[in-house]
C-alpha cells in the first residue's frame, strides 16, 4: 500500500486518489502508516481541515494524546468542527474521563444530530458516566438510524441488560443476528457492570476481542447488574419503537 501511495502521490491530479488511500489506510487500522502519508500529502499538496482531522484521528489512535488534543482543538472553528468534537470526546473517554467525554460528544451530536456513530458514542459515554436514563435516547436513535449495524444493536442490548431487561436484550440480539462472540462480549460487559457500584458502566470492544462465557452465568450477572442499578424510567418513544420492531422475545 505504501508503494502504491508513493506511485500515485507525486502528481497534483492524484490528490483525491491519494487522500482516499489515506482514508482507506485508517479504515484498515494502519494509523502509523497513515501519519507518514499525511506528512507526504501535505508536503506535496498543502493542508486542509479534513487532512488535519485525519492527522488528529491518527494521533489519537496511536496514543499520542496531547498532540491529538491540540490538533482537534485547532479544528473547532472549522468545517470539521463536529468531527473534532467527536474526536475530543473519544480522546477523553480513552483516558477514562467519561463526564468530559459526554460534554464533547454532545457538541458533536448538536452539529450532526443524525450521525448514528456520534449518537452511539454519546450514549456509550453516558452509560460509562452512570447516566442510564439519558443514554436511552441516543442509543435508541443510533439503532434506528443504523438498524443493520451490529455495534449499534449490541449497545442497545447492553443498555437493556444493565436496565435489568435480559429477555428483551436477548430478543434484540436474536433479531439483530449478533454473532456468538458479539453476544459473549455483551454478556461479559453486563457481568462487569454488575461488579461496579454505584455507577453502571459499559465498554465498547470489537467482537473479536471477546472471551466466550457461559450464557447462564452471564444472564445471572446481567440480572444482578439490573438490581444494582437505579430503577429504569419508562422508555422514551423512540426506544419503545425499537423494542416493538424486535419483538418481545417470545
């Protein structure tokens, strides 16, 4: 891929193609390599807010927190403001400061209210900060906006588990066709949540990183989590409509 980028990068006519290659590298998790190509791109073509945002994302993913923070903040008044706020939220969540993450992610969602990724990350940060009631709306919106996205469905199932609604969570995962590994991750996280008092939290991970656990013990753990959490308030309309779509698991 580096060789391909080197062959395509030198001519101005290939700026768009080279930028697309950098995006592709980041989608494949090649953030260190993308930083090298971002340097090369800017030397040849100058910089833009999008290129600067790609650099900030790569800095965050390569655990260069201070540099990433500075890069995102430079973009808060640019055309990449929503992505910059999103990046700041992910960065602070990465450092364990979920209340600060909620603040930044709210700013991102304010600018892109129909972005399911931003909504899902906001709901996740709310769960991590202990605000289960507030997390319902953005997580349900994300699931409805991206109904085929298993990450969104997994988050919705996790919300149900930490709210003590294991049967509904199972129905959501069944209808969403979550893999065995993804289900194991959701149940394991619910079990972890039950051990954390008084804050109910959640962690997002790739399904491949999940360790399989017995479903019965996981369900029991999720029920314990629901008992330890504050009583759930009646679901908001978008949340309820999502449950209606998936059914009651019977």
